[in-house]
């Protein structure tokens, strides 16, 4: 009486898809996969004591030169 048959699992899956929709389930799967990958990378980086200290330093974008810098001027919003 306490076990689920395959038909119960299919009905449950159908209800979940109807409630959340396939797009939202796909996004949740991508987010969960990215979180697991980030966690594994963090564990791998933390367990390697011979890792160079330079890996944690800020890296500047070498593809952008000083001539390609974009200047932006902010405008103040006029009050009424």
C-alpha cells in the first residue's frame, strides 16, 4: 500500500509538468547543473595546495585597448 507503481510516477510527472511547464523545468535543470558544476570546481580548486596564487588575481581584458574605451556621460533627470 505504501509503494508507488510506474503509473503513479507517470501521473506525478504529468502533474509537475502541467504545474511548472517545460520551460521552467528546463531552466531549473540548467541552474541545478551549473550549481553542481560550480560546487565540483570549488572543491577541486580548494583541495589542490599547489595551485598558483596568481589564479585568484584580477585579470584585465587584453582584447580592449585604450583607443576602444567608451566614455559615457550621465544625465540628470529634471524635476517637476
